[in-house]
C-alpha cells in the first residue's frame, strides 16, 4: 500500500580496448597533477631550506655570532660534533645543539 516496487537496473556495458584505457587515465590524471603541484609548492622548497640549514650548520666557526631557535643571541666559543658552547654574556656560556642554530649574524651585532 505505502511501499512502491523497486526495479533493478541493468549494469552499464563494460568498454574494452582503447576507450577503457583512456578512461582510467582520465580518472588518474587529476591525482597525478595534484602530486606534481604538491611537489613544486611544498616538498621542493622544504628540501632546499633543509640543504641551506645544513650548510649553515657545517660552516659555523669559533667567534661567529648566532641566533638560536629560542631567540637567544650569542657568540660561539667552542665547537663540538653535535653541541656548541655559546657565550651569551661576559663569562656566561650555554651549551646548545647545532641544529638549534637558525641564523648567523654579521660580526659586531652582539655586544
């Protein structure tokens, strides 16, 4: 009385050969284009920044004036393999990881 009858619909015929191949290529094309855009917008610049930071860390020398990730300014007094001793005030040294260095300042900036 209140329920209408439902009829099954026939499935569409499968296309074979060249049409089927281009159809699947058309569905994958947006995905491939998204990955290419993601690579050039996000992945490639991040890799470039990592490379520049690694070069900055390897080029550190005693006497360089630096800024740490926490915003502390100081002068490099001792170098180690993974740690640096940074003089933040007269007679005050702190030990920081090399990876915590974010910038090398021009000479004479820290007084």
